[in-house]
């Protein structure tokens, strides 16, 4: 697929949930350059999660075009959009990112089960999936004893979020989407978390769309966007 | 996906165990019920085996079978001793065991027969009659009891019993002057033999010495020793079991008996008549089949409910998997793998339980009901049942899988969890 200058390009996107009359999204334009780190903020209910679902090709917009890494995700059918997401997008949620019954390392390598693109990317630089997972976990400053332990359920929330970042970044997907990943962390931990995240982004050259309602973090990013300003759906 | 399924199931050991138990129970039940059904049928059809022909006075084949083998009802007519001797002398006939019915002891039929009866009467898979105690009758006034008779009436060897004329249990004139002595007690067979009092043909004649036309001749009665001196060869018997030298001649011999000139006789093939009779009790067999099916259905419903119950707590798991790039097909396969795994483990445990139960119960069933319930290797039918259970397990597992797939799509990025 052709590498585009922009990793995300949204044009005239409109979206309404079924059985709802009002639009949830009405965005003229939104773009994110390759490798760019963008902070997207807005109060809850402003359509942040919906926008992320549209970009991640989970929800289909009613009108407009959504280009991610040069591909019109709107045009992909169900299975193809799932494959596209697996190959191109790393996702970090607010909390509960890990499968509790899996080991930390297995959690990190999970995307490689579903995307041969990312598996191949890992194996081109590291000897095994496990080695890359352990490198990422070490980079996320998780003590070795923790990720050698079997279950990921014993981890603190902050540690879980860092494991989630390691998973989102494995195989160097071009785009990382983080939906309020720091909201369950305290202020100090947030900054530390972002520093680790940015250090690893430098390495993978992935673009980052970071969503939060906490504007105190926005100075750390290349650019910040207020969803309230670009989304004309909310009256 | 199997390793994820296993890990996920291990995480939910309790619910998974419940589902496995549900399946194991229904598998064990359906296998056992089906085995009992088949073995009861086989036991019934083999109430008498090794006998090629049963001969009696001309009537219906089921009727002849009922009174000669099952000791039910009564004969319309007797077979003269001359005819019996005549049949016995036929070239093709290997052995002939005469049966004389018509008397009873406290509700149990008395069967007059020859000593060959204990040699040639076979049941089940050509099993011989065995003596639990004592031996076969030797004297005119000896009697051999079926196991049930001895057990219910609490008789032991050497006991003196009185036989009644006719086949009711009360209010019937008894042959009080000629008491019999128990010489042997048979091991349980699960056939009507258990409910029979066996005496010699001479014994039958002996107890009728002082009787004429069904009435006792007034007077003191003849004493036993005098009777022993008398000629006690019978004039007639009720039926006869015949074994042939070669099974190939069975139809020729049957026709020979059926067209016997001196007397109207009927010869039946026990297997054929037994099938006819079994057709009458088919309802019972079908009822067991219906029971088995419901047991299976209940087990599957149980499996679905367990899978569905686990589903809600797993929406988060689904969302994470999908965020990591799992396609709906992956999630579908994961859940199907899960129900396949649960079904497979449940089936294995169910089969083990089935064999355990059959192994434990078989001894008791043989002794109590004479049903040969010994554990056998699973047949084609069992494998089909297991396959059906497995397929249904996977199929019903697809219901929650489909639901989980739908949810993981609609949940989208918003973790409404």
C-alpha cells in the first residue's frame, strides 16, 4: 500500500448512531502526519470514543472519507477492516487492557497472532516474538520479575497500562490510538508514562492520537486539537 | 486458538467444570440408558438359546412361546408321549427335552422335565444353567428350584414342599400326600427359569396317582414308596424343546412337525417367535429411547446456559481481543474451540463414568435381573451418540459465540464495561 504523507485524513465525516436523530460526529477535516503526536481533548460526551471507533474502522461513518495510512477504511468490508486494524493500529484503552489469564509476555505478543504484517516486522528486527516483547517491557521499565511471572492479573494499573503500550507498539504499527490511557494514573505517573511512550515512539516512528480530557498534558505533544472545535455535531 | 481457549477456561475453572459435569452426566446417562435398553432386549431375546425348535400342540406361535418358555398362560392341548418318542427318534434330532406344565407351587409354575433339561437348556449367549446349591433331581420326589422361588419363599436344600394342582396361588387343591424335597437350587438367570419349580416327569405323574379327572380319589392315598414302584412314564407332555444335529435342517424339521399326521402339532423357531413377542413390548423400549433423548437435551441446555452465563463477564475479554486485531472469525472460533473442548472433556469423563457405573452395577444386575450388563467396547451406535453429543455441544456453543461476536462489534471503542 502506498505510504501517504498523512497517517490520518478525515474529510466531511458524519456519523449518527442508529436510532438516534442527532449526529454524533460532524467533522470537516482532521489529519495527523506520519509520526506526529497529537493530543485530542474534549469533555466526555463530545464524541471522542466515537471518533476513535471511526478512525479504527470499527464504526462506519454515514458520509465522508476516512483515510488511515493511505487506505480508505470506509471502503473496506468487515473482515478486511479488521485485518487493516490489526496490521496498522495499536490500541490502548483507559483500563482493563490485559487478558487476565494470560502471561504478561503473551499479552504483549497477542497482536502478532492476528497480524502477519506485525509478526514479520517483529521478526525482522528481533530473534523471537518473546525477545521483542521483553525488550519493549524493559523499555517500559517493568521489572523483569513481573513479566516473567505467569499471570498479568497481579500488576498495578500503571504497570498494566505500560504493558498495554508495549502490546500496542509491538510490530511497529504506523498509528497508535490511546483512549484516556492515563486517566487512572496519578499526575506524576502520567508524565512518566508519557515519557516512556514517547521514547518508544521515537524508535517505532508511529503516529500517536492521544485522547484525554486532561488538558495539562497537551504541552508535551506536537499539536493539540479540541474536539469541541472541530466537531460541529454537538450544538 | 486452542491455547487461548484453554487459558481462558482455566481462568473460569468453576463455570467450565460445571459445564463439563453437565455434559459428562448426560453422556454417562444416555450411554447407560441405551446400554440397558439394548441389553434388556438382548437378554429377553435370548431367554432361551441353543434350542432350534419348540414343539407343542397346534395353536399360535406366540402362545406356544409364552407357555413353554415364559410359563405364561396355558396350553390348549397336550402332545402325546408317542409323538414325543417319534420326534426324538428322527435322524436330524440331536436331543429333545419334554416339558410338562399345569401345576404350581405357591404361585410359581411347576415344570416337569427330564434331566437333559439341565444339560441342554441354555440362555443368553449359550449359557448353561448352574446350580447355586445341590444338584439336579434324582428321585421321583426331588425338586429343583429357580433362584427367585428359593429366595422369595426362603427355601433351602432338603425342604419339603407341596405342589398344587392348577396354576393359581390360593384356594387350590394340593397334592398333600406327595410332598417333594428340594434337591437343588439354580443360580439366577434372569429368565423365567428363576420362577420355576423343576421336577421330573415321573414326579408329575406321581403326584397325580390318586387323582382322576382333576379330583382326588377319596381315601388314605398311596404312600411314596408304593408310588416309586409304579410305572410312572407319562402319557402326554405340554411341549418339547428340540436341538438339531445341524441348524441347516431346521426348516425341514419344522415342516415335518407342522405336517405331522398322527396329531396336530406346531413347531416354532424360538428366535423368530421371540422377535414377534418383543414387538409387543416395543413401547417400553421406545420409552427408554425418549428418556435418553431428553437426558441429552437437558445436558445441552445446561451447556448453553453455562456458556451464556460466562459470556457477560467476558465482554471485556472480547473487546481486548478485537482491539488486538482479532477478527470476528477469530472470536467465533475461540468460543467454538471452547465449547468443543468442554464437550470433548465432558464426553471423555462421561464415558469413564458410564463404564464405572456399568462395571459396578453389572454384577448386581446379573444377579437381580439377569441382565447381562457387562462392560463392552463402544459400538458404532455409541460412537454415533458421542459424535452427536459433540456436534450438538459445538453447535450450541455457536449460539453464545454468535452473540459475543455481535457484542464485540457493537461495543466498538467505547468500553461500556
